[in-house]
C-alpha cells in the first residue's frame, strides 16, 4: 500500500510497463471542495453540552449532559454508534442538580473511554469528576482540587498522556481560577495556573507529555496560552479579544488555536512559529464557539458557528468554508466538538433545539483515478528509475492506493 505521494519504482530489466491503479480505501482528505453533502442524525433529543471521540474502529462515541429539568435528574450520558444505531447509557446522575456539565471524552491506548465533567450540587460549586470504563464497568471519582469547596469542573478539557494518565484543565466558578490537574500515577496533583481566567480552556500534551493550555484571560481581557517545560510560561495570543478557545499541537509542537471573538464575532486562527500569526477566517459568525483539529498533513479543520454550524478547512492553498447545519445552538463551551478519523474525515457533535446531533461527510461519489505517468508504452533500461504519478479524487478524499504493475 502506497501513500498518495510520488513514488519511485526501480526497474531491473529493459521492459515495457503498464500500470494499473486501484483505490482500496476511500476515507481521507486529498482535496476538500465546497458543496459537500453531510450525513446528519439526532443522537438524543434531551442532550445538551457534549464531546465526541472515535474508537480504534473509527466509530463515534459522544459524552453529553442531560439537564435535570427534563425528568428531575441531571445525567452524564454516553452514546456509542454500533454501525447501525446509537446505544445510550447513563454514567452518572444527581437529583435536581446538573451532572455531566461540560464533558470532555478521550479514548486510551486500550480503546477504553475516559470522561471528565462537572457535577453541580449547589450554585457556584462544580466538582471535577472523572469517569473511566474498564471494559465491564464505569468507575467514577471525585477529583481533588486546590479549592475543594468550588471545584474546577465548570469547564473542562482532557488529554491522556503516553501512560494513559489524565491531564485536565478546568475552570473553578466562584473563585474564577484556571486550574491544572493531573494523575501522576501515584495520586492526583493540582495547582492554580492563573487567577481570574480560564472559562472554556483547551489542553494538549506535547511529545514529552508536557501540558499546553489555551484560555481566555481577564484584567485585561485577552486570549492566552500557557505551556509547561519544568516551569510555566505564559503568552498573550490576541490582546484585542476575549474568547473561548480550541488548541491543537502540530507534529513539531507548535500551537494552533481557533476562537470566535466576543467583540468582533469573527472566527480567528492563530499559529505560533517565531511569533503569533493571526488571521480571520470568517467575519460573520456571531456569538459562537469553535473546535479545531489538525489533519495528517498538519492542515487545520475548524467546526464553528452560533446559530449556523459551519466547517472551515485549509486545503494547502485556501480556506474552504461549508455550511453543515442550521438552527443550532453552539454559543457556549462544550456545545460543539470536532474530531478527525485516521483518514481525516470529520466527525462533529453539537447541540440544537432538537438535542445533540452528529454530523459527518457522506461518501456519495465513486473515486476517480487518472494515471499521469507512466501511462503505457514507456521503455526503461535496467537500473532506470521513474516517478509514478497519478491524480486520485473522491468527495471525502482518498486515503491510500494500491499499485499493481506487469512486465
């Protein structure tokens, strides 16, 4: 199996080569174009804040909050797609109070789900909770924090390190602090990263399992970025905006951040190289939210919106913006979540007036493959090399091709 790049094949004798190319997998992004067709389905009519992740088979799973005012019980719910339909279950619940507030879902190396979320037993108190599945049962833990009377569970973000230990960024209501919490393997460690900051943080880990966090800061209102390499470092990303953020690290560890400004209502995308470079992707968004992922080429994909859910992709040349759904409600943290499968196909969970929905690109076209060179009749001497080139397209992209040749 050969990736979609120019490849060389050494020819050992003088031959005439005919090349046959067969596309064997059709999930990926080779060229994203406008006017995509999205497959959309309702997951749960009672769902609210949500987070999506994929298992090792590429099947979507969604953790989401069911507000207590529906039946008297606040619930953390979990939905799994089995290939035919959604299977749902309740992971945690509390009578007449919020549970599952602002969940974040990740899968570990054994293909087991982990969820961090908030539990609100009283106003201005939001305990940080941690649930993980062992293949048979869910275990639930109240995570200790610097301010146990408040708890950093109001807005959470989760990353798992190389040992599957959780690292969490959370916002504590009441004291309005950004807190970092991690399982060291022997117990929980927590510290306040910054005071008066942190609603809607986003965390990612680098190759050394060091945490990087993007978040809104106050006094003044700015978009900020913090990272740890033995000590914490803090940087202002955008001094003109206050915004909930989404963070991803590329293969060399550079941070990429998407956000919708509270003042401008623009979708902005920031990348740090030698300094922070910021560009406006969409200037007509409203008071909304974004979720960012980087694909296998390092290109950004952003799901975002307010009343309309949109999807923006950088294809290496330009930004392509597509409308996914209308009548949505994603103007608050954890009401929108994006992930990409190994073939760079997007999977989105989001909140609407109809509950939690799921969207992905529909595969509606057959792939097209055109061999550019050699295309028949070429003669090569022993020891010659040639570049085999082709163009392969599909509406959801081409993951890989198989090359068969005969002499």
